[in-house]
């Protein structure tokens, strides 16, 4: 059964310190929902509140009519004195007396999830004989074996090497899709969150900044914190004016860029912050309009080449371009940077709000 999780006005305090204050959030049944943010932002605290491990100083948590939860921890927490099968069967064998099932059903249920996690051939091995990735699969099989209504995962891949993290995040997403269980996932890794999530809540300082799909959060972030935390961003100060009914932004080195994506209610003269991701700036060596800059260094990475530049006014920027057959532009070369105004973002001077159309923040809907 897919379970909705509704959190209303949640509060968490440790002594006199408020970690989470008045947090409201809705997680849809069957979705893969990720809490993403820097260390200390409150994401694990919130996950433990959902799990019932932390006390709640205020607010309400609703789980339909059930709270049957499976959890996968950062350190796996599998029992070292039990083999793989016994670890996976543990939750079923230790159910309350009125919910126990017979040994044959326990065995069959364990077989189902051992095979699903592709560790059935390891059933008789002890944890010490397993790799990190295999131990993670055991922990996930154990959590799923009790057929929970909600699966919670706290930084489950952080102890794995880079290649294995990619493999395991793919496996976790595929399994979640096949089982259809409501999943809440905690990570500080932006790429990991983008790869596995149906929706993401970006947190900072115990406050949710933006809730949305990976695509929307990346392309139309709600504020500059989200823009700079999700992926890389170049930040420039500018001045917006209105010419002929469209926004024109004056940027460093005298470059003016016209934007057709500014929301009508924001069309007025005002200072703005421009956020351009590295792929949203295009390096040109010919004459013309653009941000005048000088190449400081370049890194060839096969498919793409990364250029690091400084503008003639001193600001630094990073550009990612698809590698060409022609030679790489050498350090010291003066270039101009053209801006992809369809993709770049504009924010208020304090960075608190995106001025463009197309910003979809589910958090605003939930607060109503």
C-alpha cells in the first residue's frame, strides 16, 4: 500500500536550540522523495522524526492509518553474528505475537527479497565476508522484507566508492519503482538526489527552500541558495530595466542581455542577481556583444571542456562547452561570453526570489 506522509507545523528542539521550526511538507504515496541539503541542515533530524526515533516538540505527522516503517542506515547496521539470510529474516521473526507468520512464509518472503536484491547466492555468508555494496543490499533487503508502507534511507551510499555509488543508486531506484513503496531518502549529494528522486526538498538551516522535480529545481530554482547548492553557478550583479515591454539586464563589461522570461509582475527597474550555470555561457573568440573575459585555464574532459575565466571587471566564471575537433582556446586569450537567456535565472537583489516565469515550488502550495 502506498502511504501519504503529511507533516504540519513540525518543531524540533534540543534544549534551547530550535533545529526545525514550523515545517510543513507533504510526501505523496509511492513517490521517491529526497531531503537534500548541506551537513547540519536538519534533513536527518526530520527523517528521524518521521521514523519516530526523535521526540517532536510541536506539529503533527500523518501516515494514513498506518506507520509500518522500514529503515536503511548510513552504516548499514546489519548484525555481524548473523548470516545474510538471518539478517533479512530478522524483522519477520521478531514481529509482535499477533502479526507473526509461519517459518515457511518467512523463508519464502526472504527468498523473494534476496533475489530482488541479487544476493540470493550470498544467503549463507557472514557480513564480514561481504563487500560494502553487498552489505548495503542486505540492509535494503532486510528493510523491504517486512513489506513496510514507508521506506526511510539515511545517506545509504555515503560509505561506498564513487563507481559503486552510481551502481547502487540505479539499483535502489529500479527496486523502488518495482515495489512502489513511499520512500524518503536523505543525502547531501546533489547528483545522487537528481538521479533517484521523483521530487526533492532542498533544506538549509532547518528550513525547506524549494520542493519540486529535479528538472524544475535545477532549471528554475526558487532562490540563490538553491541555485548555488544544486550544481555549479556563476553569480553576477546586474541592473534590470524595461525596454519595449521586455526586461533588459545590464551586466559587467557593458553587456546588455534581453530576457523574455521575466514574470509580468516583476517587470520593473531594479537591481538583480544573474545566475548562469557553466553550460549557459558560450565562449566566442570573434568580435561582438558579450561579457568580455580572459581565459585563465582550461581542462579537457573528453566530451566537455571546462574553461575558467575572469571578466575584465575582475569577476571569475566557469564555462562548460562541448569539446570541438578544433584546438582548445589557450590561457591568456581574450574572449567574449554570450549568455543563454532562455535558461539563465534572475533573482531579487537579496537572492530570496526568482523573478522568472516557470518556477514551480510545491512548498508554496502546501503552506496555503
